[in-house]
C-alpha cells in the first residue's frame, strides 16, 4: 500500500472514529433525553445557579434555571450532546491536520486514551464543564494554524476576540479556567500580537491579560458559597431534577458547595494514602509519550531526539505545573490528565512553546548529574511509599470495548428488544 493510500485510509479512519464517537454520545444523551445515562455528579454541577445569591460557577445553571425550569434533564442532555459532539469534531479536525504531516501520529492522537474516541466509548469527560475550555482552546488553535499560513488581520482579530470573550465569560462557568487556559492563551496571544506590535507593546498587553485573569480568579474565590447556599440552590431545582438524586436529597456537585479547603485537600491525601492514586501516573506517562511523538512528527525530529528536546520538556512540565493545584484541590485526577493532554498536544501542534533561556540561580544547583541522581532517587522513593499493586482484578470507571451503549444497541436491535436507559448512573465525583 502506497503512502497516498495509507494517508487516505487513516483519514477515513479518523472520520469514522469521530462519527462513532458522536453516535455514542447521542446514545447516552438524545436517545434517552428524559433520563440520565452519565455521571450524575456532573449533572447537578451544571445546575448550580444564583438563586441563593451570586456564587462562582453558577452562570450556566442560572441560564438553565431561567430557560428550562422543569425540563432540566432535557436541556442538559441536549447541551451535553452539542458540546460533546463539537469537542469530537474539533479534536478530529486537529487529528486530520496532524495527518497532513504524519498519518501515524494522527492515528495515535485520535486513539489516545485521553482522546475523543475513548471519551465517548467510556462515557466519561465529555459532559463536564471544562469542555467549554477545550472548545475555546481548540477553536483558537485551528484559527491560529490558518492564520500562520496566511496572517490576515481578520483571522488575528478572531483569535484575540475568542481569547478575550473566553477570559471574561468562562470563569463564571467554572473558576478552574486559568488552570486550563491561561498558559495556552498567553502563548497564543503573544504569537499573534507580536506579529503586529513592538516588543514593548506586546509585553504590556500580555501583562494586562494575565492581571485580568488572576484578579477575576481571586474575586470569584470570595464567592465559593456555603452549606446554606447549597441547600437553597437545591430547593430551587424542579421536582423533576431533584428526582434524579438519591432519596436523601442534596446530591452531586451542588453538595460540594461550601466544602472547606481542608476537606478538598484531604481528598487528594486520601487518594495518595490509598495507594491507588498513582495509577493516574501511568496515564500521565502515556500522555507524555504520545505528545512527545506528536512533537517528533511536527518538528521532523526522531522520537528519541524529541523526548530529549529541552523546549518540549520545558513546555510539558509547564503545562503539568499549571494543573497541579487541581490535583491538590480535587479528586477527579483523570479529568486533569485529559486536560494536560489536550493543552500540551495543542501547543505542540501549534508550535507554541515555553521558553526559558536560563534557569534561575536557585535551580542551577539541581542540574548537576549528582543532584539529578539524588532527585531521581527521591522521586522513586516517594512513589514507592504511595503505590500498591493489586493482586488481581483492577476495575475502572466508564465503559469499555466490550461493554458500551453502541455494542449494546446493536445487540438489542438484532434481538428485537428496545434498550432503556437507566434513570441514574455514574459515580459521585468531586468539584
């Protein structure tokens, strides 16, 4: 098979995977539009509103309350389908763009454990609020790739406009916005603005952009809510929405309002102490290897050379560092690993790298072979203390190749039965 045929086959496979992914998302949302067939914790997080007063992450819930009271499950299933499908389309578009350089890298990107196909197949991640962050990141990335080939003013304004609107609105959907988007948008804005303005003007604009994002984050942190507010928000929901919860009442993301910092950090500590948290380290290692392979493909380097590249490693470490507060404050570590994959891979594909010309003097002392050897030992020692190996039968969350709604629907169709979605699914998570 020649290279042209291989490229066409892989591109067709990427599109087919996207179509199957959208069908799977539809089976979990539109096919059972009056039921809940995905994580109920995430469902109730969408319903956090302003009925108890202003509170962070309440904008989406307030709009749903005003426009769809009594029909929340219908509205949110439609919203999740649209957002999840849009995410699949944009990720597939990035995969196709990668395929113009290296079809193997494109296929690896599409089938990554943190990619769009596994999100849909496992029935995880695509219904979370941070999907809005991903849409902003990927949309601006595709615009940037277009602008880089043909730097038109209209495209540049589109990129900067999307960054500006996202920075003003998305923090009110979820306050974790800076951890997902700030680093990427900073590098993207720098690349575009510096093309038209002087270095001094670019630096001033970027400082103002970072200050605006940090000030908004600090301001929203004052409105994290209280237990009393969570009760009032719960009472503002329609009986139909409340009926999807456990009989005990207050449930899901709404129940986490008012949690103390100590309780949030305690979740991370318990995860580490259980010895199970380190399984996410394997997923993070997979992300590093896949993104490194993407970097090799787009830069023309050999994989072994790419993994040693200082610019790539510095960028990947910077992205991981931007997510570290979320690992400390929330137990949904898989979500943060997915975020690291999407942000770092998008930066690599767009050629946006963190540049550190020289390490601060304090860190220079840790770069000698002896110091690096000591740090490596300490890392292994620390991981050994918090990692355990199950004797057998590891089980994870989400569906698999063998058990998913797509296969189940086909089996039901062949047997002449009609599949009914469960009224409540998913396991409790963390905010």
